[in-house]
C-alpha cells in the first residue's frame, strides 16, 4: 500500500468486506460493540469457546472427575498445548512445552545455556525489561567473569543489527538473547540472519517470541534457532496470567539442563526416588505441578489461530498495519503524532507505536471517554496492537478518528497529572 489510502469509512468497510478472516471476530466475546480493542498485544480477547471450557474444567473435571482428571488429560496438558504452539512457530510437537511464566522460562534456559558454554551474554536495549532483569540475575548467580552486553539501538526503534553481528564475530559470547519482535516499536529481527551470525560466533540463541507468536510467521527450524520462549496471553489469547511456553531444538535438549529441578521434570516421578534424574525431552523443563485450568484455557485461542493459519493472519496484519500507518500519516501527523514503528513492513510486527508529546493524556482520554483501548509505553508511545483474528479495518479507522478527537477537542488535557498503575 504505497499510495495514501482513502480516509473514508466506506473504504474501511470495503476492506472488511474483502477480508477472508472477518468471520472469526464472532468467535470472541464482545459485549461492548462500540469499544475498539487495540491491546491484543498485551491481553488477547476471550474466545467464546474458552467460556464453556472454563465451566467444564471447573465443574465437571475438577468437581466431578477429581483426582482422576490427572489421567484424563491434565498430566499431558503441557505437551498437548505445546504441540499446538509448535505448529505456529515451525517446531516439532516434541520440542515445545508449556510451563511457568516467560520470565521463569528465560531463567531456566539462560542458566542451562551458560552452564553448557563459557562466554558472555549479548542482548539489546530494546529488549523487554523483565528479560534484561532475568539475564542480570542469571549473571549475578553464575559468576563475575561473565557479563551482559546490551547493544544500543541507533534510534530507539530499529534493532542494532550491525552492532550485534559485529560483537558476535568476536567469539566471546555464549548466548544471544533477544525479543524477536520488540515490545515498544514492534521492530522485528531477521531471526535466520542473526541466528546464523550467533552460530558462526559460537553463541547459542534464545528468542523471546512474546510479541511475535500468533502475529508474525515464525519458522524456528528454518531460522536455525536454538531456544525460544514466549507468552500465551497476548496474540495467543490464553487469558490473563496464562502460563508461557518454551522451545529447545531437539539436538540440544540433552545439553541444556533445567536448573529448577522439581518432581515434574523427574524421569520417573512416581518412583519418588530421592535422586534427581532429568526426564528425557521437554518434560525436563517442567518444575512443579502445571496450572491445569489456566493451561487448558490456552487451547481455544490456539485452535482459532490454527484455523486462520499464520500466512493469512500475516497477510491481514500487514495490510492492517500499513492501512493504519497511512491513515496516521494523513490524519494524525498534522496533530503532532509521529510514527515510532518501522515503516518497512519486513521489519514490523503487528503493533504500531505512535509518539506524541501528550501520549499519556491521549491514552487516558481514549480509555475513559472515547471508547478505545490502546496502551501507553513510557515516555511518549501510544501502542496500537492489531490482532488480525478479531480486529477489523473499521476498528482501525474509527480509532484514528477518535485519536484525532482526543487532541483536536482537547480531551487529553484532563489527564495531564494522572499516574495510573497499569498503562
Ligand atoms: C509479555 C512479555 C513477557 C512476559 O513475561 P511474564 O514472565 O510471562 O510476565 C516477557 N517477555 C516479553 C518480551 C514480553 O513481551
């Protein structure tokens, strides 16, 4: 979409009429039709099917089946759900398992990687803070002779690809740990190119897929990625606090040990032997008992993503983010908004960040008065998450018009001194 798009509501409606995935919107709970939800990159919507499943899990399975439930699907749930995620990320079913949170999975795999290889850790300053904190903690634990180096983005938006590649050539790094799609600007790395650079420099790769899984096609095998982790409550629509997943390339599974040795990762757990021996394969990365209810509720969203297919989802998401950027260029730029996501589609995930000097006030006016839910990321980013499973082109058109009103009608002024807890 190179030429400016028409800014009319009729054009948005036409794009919706031509959208082969439009029917999937009805698969999600939406009882506030006037509310425009653009935060699916933070908390995905509730699939209709999850409502009935939650009732079944609690009333029939927990209430009726009681302890028998463990042999009727609960025990195998981490692998069953992992196998579905594997289809979205170009992995084999036995290379993905669901457990714990993304931060904890990062801890487990980073410690495992650093015990397997000498050397430092490389990341960038666009990475999600929790990931950086975890890596700092891992290095505190493993000794002062190792350090974390953060390559600096040239502009706070694009990944420092040249700086990362250059440092990898020194051969000093054991681990390259990056967000595939970065949380603020949505910049998306060329995973294959950087994984190759890491391999050539002797480093293992650990990709955080939290902002790309379910939004961007991922092929971990083709990219030669070693390890990955990711979040299930964003584009996967798994629900608030849903457990996360992890991937370890099959050939590496015998080399990366889980430092949290718990009974769920023990080879023969019901022998209750007092010596830990890791289970083979991905089960070794479990620690304690899986949160069965939350874990099971990830499945309905995965089924919808698999039905849509990542290629069709990316096609729609690309059209939508390009459409949104074109509307923003025409309608929002004159009101002081700037684009803080890459213009180059190949470098962009599925959310668009817009900068504005009054971004927090605009965000709060949209939430409190104008029926749009985006989010705010410090210091001046409004993030518009596009979830192609359920967002329409009309959503985007309407959101842009309401953002324009937030500024032109001065709504944002009411919130200039606000300090919300969650933004
Ligand atoms: C959302 C997100 C997380 C979430 O971590 P939790 O431990 O599951 O809370 C981690 N990393 C990135 C890059 C994220 O976007």
